[in-house]
């Protein structure tokens, strides 16, 4: 599965658009990571626990989107956009969406 | 059946329950507020120490950013969707993200500074530093995947609230392509 955030896949011709595919996830970390973040907050800087949380969440969202595209029989997903929102303390929603397309045979 | 004022008195008694003596000796009170007030100097001391360490971390981070940016200069980044000749099959989505936060002391200073409004330079520095870090992570991923150009790059900034602290997430994403040489 080729994923891009431009309107085409370089070097390929798109034959058919299969429509919107999306994947989203709401993830939280366990309390231990939050307590770790509290102590990291004394000195500031990168909060590794939350960085990890968002990277994992984004991977999960992309894999869900890819599954949906595969079930449609797509070859690639183009024009992918991402959003992140903070849902509640220690949890974030990651959403990824794009257009599933099929190549020329 | 108890009268309402009896219930209120009972409730007040329950709320006024004393913490164990060793706890009071150690922390100087039986509530969080008592602790903060009676240990004011210690609280400010920890805050100031955190601030000093944070400033040191910031300088160290800026040095490491400059050092890591130098070897990644061959990866070109732009915002256009068009691309000249490139190899098919190599295009991938690349993501770099980082979550950064201020120390509590500076957050407190900023809360006072916000009363006046205007540019809040500590936050400007924080988000710029975070964005550079996110871009470097994106370029590192590009390097790993063997692509040498990133097109249509987008940036996003989101406030992330943890259970105890508020942080900012910076993300950069784009399409990596391999130009024909």
C-alpha cells in the first residue's frame, strides 16, 4: 500500500477513485506514564511518554485506514490528512483520512 | 432521622480529621494547601531549581539540534505538490512528531505575563524548538527510507492535556520521493 499526501502517486496513473477511507483511534497512557510526565514537568522539555503515545496512536490509525482501503481493493491512498485532538486528560484522538485509488492495469 | 444541621456538623468533623502525626511533622500540615503554605520556601526552591535545569536543557537541546541538522541537509523539503522526475514505488508518507512542555515555574511566570498580553516569547521559543525537532525526525525517517526529497510538507500544532501537565504536540508530515540521479 502506497500512502502519499499529494494528489497522485509519482510515476503512476490513477484509473479509479474508490472514495474516502479513514482510520481513527483514541489512546491513553497508564497512570505511571502520567506520573512520570508530572515529574518531567519540573524541568520541561520533551515529554517522551506522550510522544510515544501519539506515535503509536498514529500508527494504529494508519493501519486501520490501510485495512479499510485493502477491503476496497485499493492500490494506494492519496491526499492523506491528519488531525490530533486532546479528548480528555491523558488521552488523545488521532485521525487519518485520505482517498483510496486504483492504478491502471 | 438526623436533623440537617447535625448532618452538616458530622460532615465538618469528618473533613477536619487530622492526618497522622508523623505526616504533619514531615509535611507541616494535613492538606495539600497547608503543605504548600508551610513549605513555601521549599516549593519555590524546587521551582527555581527546575527552571535552572530547564534553561540548561534548552541550551543543550539547541546545540544538539544544530548538530543533527547539518548531516541532513541533502534532504530537500518543500511545500509544493508538483515534482519533477522521480522514481515510482519509492513514494511514502513520512511523519515526525514531538511533544514538548514548559517547566512549572515558567508556566507560572507565563500565567502572570499573560495578564498583559502581547508576544509570549518563552512559548515562541518552545514551539520553534519543537518544530525543528519534528522536522529533524521527519528527515531522519526520510534518510532511513532512502528518499532524498520531501514534498507537500504540512505542519500541525495541538495542545495535549495530560492528567497533570499540559503540553504541545508538533507534527510534520509530507510525501518522500526519490529523485532520479
